[in-house]
C-alpha cells in the first residue's frame, strides 16, 4: 500500500498527526501548510488522493479543489472541516470533492474514508481503462495473440475460441500492464457494478484464460496472482 497522498493543512499539530497516521499505514505522504503550496506540489508530483483543510491561508480548500477540477484532474479529494453546517459540506461536494470529515475526527474514520476513496478510484480507473481506445484489433498477452474481432486466441500455432468474459478480462489486463488489479475492480470491469456474485467466479475465469495464454497454466508467467489483492499482468 504505497499510494501517494497530498495533505494541505495549516494547523501544524494536525498536519504532523495526519502525516504520522497515514505513513504508519504505508502511504507516501507529502504535506503543505497552505493552499498555494498544495497547488504547487500537485504540479510537481502525481498523487492518488488529496486531503484538504477547508480554511487555509493564501488559498482555501475550496479554492484548491476548484482549481484542481478546472485542470481536469479527477484525483479524489477529501475535505477536512471544522464546520458542521450542511451548507459547507454541500459547497465542497458541488465543487468536486469526493468526501469530507468533520473535525474533530477519529483516526479509524479517517483511514476508512481514505481507503474507500482510493479503492473507488482504482476501480473507476479499471472500469474506464479505455481498452477500446488503446488496444488494437489484435493484441498480445505474453506469447498469445488475441483477436478482438474474432474472439480468438492463438498460442503456439493453435487457435482457440474465447468467451465474451474471457476476452473482456484479457482486454482489461492488456490495458493495465504491470498494475495490480483488485478482484472487486476486475469484477466491476468485466461483469458490471450490478453483479453480486463472488470473486470465485473471477478466479475461475482467470484459470480458464490462463489455459489459453500461458505456456504452463499451473505456473503462470503472464497473469500473476497477488495474494490478498487480485492479479497483475506481466505481459
């Protein structure tokens, strides 16, 4: 778990506490003391999540969020606010924030919201991976050649048929080489968000796909299992 998080909080004690808490969970954290510094840091690095205090000098959390969305970035934004009025939360959400935590907040609540936003962001990235835009009609996974138009895979001179699910799974893996894809994200991408089955269904389809694209299916070198998380494509 090494997602990079940007924190903008002008209260030194709160900022240091947030950094320590998130780093203890394995996150890579960069901190800013005001909104202007946060915007500058955002242009220098790629972050998976931005945590913004609402009331900050030079540029408020609202200002930072508005500018990020104006730039077209969809990085998740979590607001920290001492205000409990509904209107303040509504303003933040309308500006493009994804969630908020009201001060004082508990560590467990904060971490749960951070994890949920990152998980949702990863899932969306897989679902919107743009396979149709980045993959040609014929592409490769390892030494296997997959024809998207014919729903076939050719391996060592032998051609086999692919089911619609197997093809979609292959497309998602090919569109995200080297990335660890969570099981839930893969289920949403291949079966849709309305699917309520278990991850065992996914595992079974991965096993079938491996039989068609791996030299030795029981010792996969293309679709690698990442225990406790999901799969990674090393094509």
